[in-house]
């Protein structure tokens, strides 16, 4: 059977320069850095507490099934009571950590808000800050989180699903801020391509912006070497080799494939937006 596919050839035009495009302001970057820091501190603290409680539950679970009928039933009731107490304590600790995190981030939030150039940027900042606080609140565990896969004593499936969904919304809000200051193409071709790894405000702004566009730390190292890598996205390739002269796009049951051709023998093959192979 011949597999159906579609191929489209596109000849890329030159990039349009825009001198007004720039990285997010220093105040916005400072807010992002400090918000990420205190968020991670609370996240690790909550996760460690959940892990410890889950270990205790597993221990009680084994004790219950080593005991006989009546005693096992009593131990089961005790397990539920102890878990309720532990979860209540974790909720209070997570709430307190979240309040401290907001208090620490507040000065940076105020500075970023004051530096906003218009109502549009203010709205984007407000959305980012609101989703960040929602992500903090989503880290508070619930009793039901410890009832998932109870037979093997494993908890957290519901918790991680809830927390991850809140984090995704916050990441999307951050991407909207980055996209409002410059286009992705301009960032990849003209800003990220010049990244040297040197420290400084611009370097921090570049790193925080790359996260909005899915460029990893490993990608940054390859970009400095002006070479693509397997698994890199299109932004990383543009930063490494520039804009392609020709694009071939094909679709089949395996997904979407793109073939980028450059001068000489340089070419890159993408599978669903990530580098599958490349040659010099």
C-alpha cells in the first residue's frame, strides 16, 4: 500500500527587521526570576512533605495487611485519621509558604507594573501575576490526592495533574509577555543567534525568553557553537544557522515533516517541529 502524503515547497523570504523590538524590561525579568525562585522553594517543600506522608502511609498499609481481620480494620481507620491530620498540616504549610512567596514577589511585581508602558502591557503582567498566584495555590495537597492508587500506597496523581495544569497557564501567560515585546522570528534570528553566555541583564532576559519558546539549556550550548542538535526546535535552528532558503513540508501517518535547505550541503529535517536529523 502506498502511504498518502502531501508535500509543499516554500521559498523563504528575507526577514523583516523591526528596530522597535526588544527584550522584556529589566523590571519584568526581575519579577520572573524572583517569582520562579520562591515558587520552586514552595514546590519542593510541598513535594517533600507529600513524599514523607506517602512513605508513612505505605508503612501503615503494610502493617494493616500483616495484621489479622479486626486489627487490620482498626489500622485502616487509624490510617485515614492520620492521613487527614497530615494533609491538614501540609495544606497550612503550603498556604503559609504561598503567602510568604507573594510577599517576597510583591516589590518586584510593583516595580514591573510601574515600568509598564501602556494598558496592554499592564493587562499581560496582571494575567501573569494572577496565574502565578493560582499556580501557588494549586500546590496545596488535598486528602483525595492520597487515595489515588491506594492499593500500592502511591499518592499524588491528582495533585500533579492539578498543579501542572496551573503551571501551564502561568507559562502561557509568560509567553504572551515575551511575544508582546518582539516576534518569535526576530528573537530567534537576531537576538538568540548572538547569545554568548556572558552574564548580565540582557543574558538573563534572553534565557527567560528562550523558555517561552521551548529552547533548552542544551540548545543554548549548541547555539553558541552554531550547530543544531537532535531534538532542537525551529527557533534553535534559526539561531544556529539563520533563516532557511527553502522549506519542504510533508504530512503522512507519522506526522508532519519539514525539510529545511540552506546554501551548500546544510539541511535539517524536522519531525513534528523537532530536529530529527541534520547535515553540514
